[in-house]
C-alpha cells in the first residue's frame, strides 16, 4: 500500500497544487493592500465631498423658505465651501485613480512574473511542453491586451489617426484636431481666446470666480493633456508649433496687461492668463515628466487661487459702518495689514506662491514645470522665466499696499468670517506653505499618475 501511494508520475511531482497557487495570488494582492485601501478611502472621501454642494443648496433653500432672504456673507461662505468641496472631490478622484491604476499595473506585473516562474518549473513531456508554451503565450497576450486597454483611453481615435483609417483625409483630420484644441484653449483662457476671462472674473460672484479659476481651468488642462497625448498622439508634432505660439502670446498678454490693472479681480484674471501660458509648457514638452509637472502646477495654482478669492470676499466697502459690496480696487487693500493682519498675511502667501517665491508650493510647481519644459523647448522656458519675473511686480505692488500704506479710513471695512471662509483661507495658506517645504509626497504621487500616460 505504501509503495502504491508513493508511485507518482514525474509530471505530478513538480506540479504546483491549487492551494499553493491560490496562496501566491493572495500574497501578490496583499502586497498591494495598502494602495487598494488608500484608493478606496480616497474614493469614499471624494463621494462625501460631492455631497457638500447639495447640503449647501439645502441650507440656502431652507433659509429662503423660513425668512425669505439669505445673509450675503453667509451665502458667500457657503458658496466658497461648495467650490472647495467640488475641488476636493476632483482631487480625491484623481488621486484614487492614480493609486488604483498604479496598484493594478504592479499586480499584473507580479502575476506575470509568478506565472512565468511556475510554468518554467513544470516538468512536462514534449506534447505537454508544446501546450504549456501555447498557454504561456495566450496568457501573456491577454495581459498585454489588458495593459493596452488600461493605457489607451480613446483607442478608436488614436488608431484612426495613427494608421490612417481614411486615406486622403489628413488635412480634414488636422483641421478637426485644431478645432478641438481651440475649444479647449478657450476654456483655459489662452490668447487669443482670452477676452471673456477678465470680464467674467470681475462680474461673477467671487465664490463662483474662485471655483472657475481653480477647478474649471485644471479640468480643461487635463482634458487637453488627454486629447494631445492620447487621441491625437500622431499629430503632436504638427500641433506643437501652434501651442508654442499660443503659449508665448498668452504669457506676454497676461504679463503686460496685468501690470496696468487697478482692479484686484481683473489683475487675478490676467495672472491666470499668464499662468495658462506657463502650464502649456507641460503639454508642449511631450513627455511624462511634463504631465507630472502640469498636475503639480494645477494643484498649486488651484489652492492659491481659492485662498486669494476667499480673501477678496471679506474686503468690503463701508457705508456708515455697514458692509456693502466687495471692494476690489487696489486702493481698497491699503493698510489691510493693520486692519486684519492674519488676512493680509494669508493673501501675501498666495501672492508669493503665484510669483514662484521659494518655500511656497508655487515655486516647486514652477521649478518642476520649467525643468520638464527644457527638454521640449528651452527658449520657451526662458520666456516663461522672464514673464514670471515681470508678473512678480503686480503681486509685490499689492503686498506693499497692504503693509506699507495707511488705511483708507471708514470707506473700506473687513467683515469677520463666520467660520467656513476662514477655514478655507487657512487651509489654502497651510497647504501652500507645507507643500512648498515638503513637496516630495505630492511629486511622487503625480509622477506615478503620469506613468499611466502612453
């Protein structure tokens, strides 16, 4: 009986048991457990943040129903919270996608290595070796097809452009790609499609302006990245000269016209136009480093923009001691450092981040973006550095008005925040300084996210 039980075929002696295979798969997944849990937590946080705008609408509607009116300061605070919640939702979703996709790639790579190792150890006969080799090829092709599907978000358009699905239509295809790019350039307020931006910034409610300047611009840039790098990847070098010219013109107009502005919101509008020119460098670089730098820049610019417009909502015109509409002319910010020192300090942090002063998140974002752009177009980076130095003039002018001039009397007052606005401004200032001093974690995360680009 014992002899019979010891009689095993050579093939079954070295074959792995199903239990050992299951354990190895579990071990591979458990190694990435932290990334999967983090991705799920970020997705849940993004979903919860997405509920905040609905809660804001409920509170506003309830107050209108009960009293027939809504306090203007409370409405602005709730609007700022809603805008910050939408931005938080977008960021949480982006981080969750980056972490989950990176974990998926690593799990696929580990499974491929484990499968190849197990197949190489199986002592099979000649016929079985042939079938094993076929199995290995099929599995390898499946994994490669899965990776290809993960990396190409718009495969049909990319394939049609790359392989010429419709012969003789190259000019029409290039015209169609140019029209899509023009639409996205209009969204980011790039020259010559920028004329709407200053008027909208000045006329729209400030919380809406802050959301539009931070969230909408970042979303439009991400859409432009996906279109240029994936959908029309075969036409990238055809579109590059156009993007170079647009980037240079955008930086020039944003800098020159922004210097002469006397309204803070219009000044921030032309500052946003100049920043759009800088951010286009990340797309023109045509490499993963440029995409990662662009993601970092979107975050740095968005955080500082939300904080800056939060400060603007609290500076009002005064009428017999009562708060009136927002005071957005530059003279209204005279002596703000004496009226509200912490508010002026926060505004200074945001302006220094816009200017790219060291120890702010804006400096790290500009540094990463310009380093990535050197490989694509060094002269464009030189123009961006000159433009960045020139834009520092109107940022420093506002800082000087806040700290080195006397207040304007009782014509301007600073309203006290009821909590949400102060929390938003404080959080933005903290992130601007903290990520400027310790940016490594954010740089690593966005660098991994850029690895998903083909």
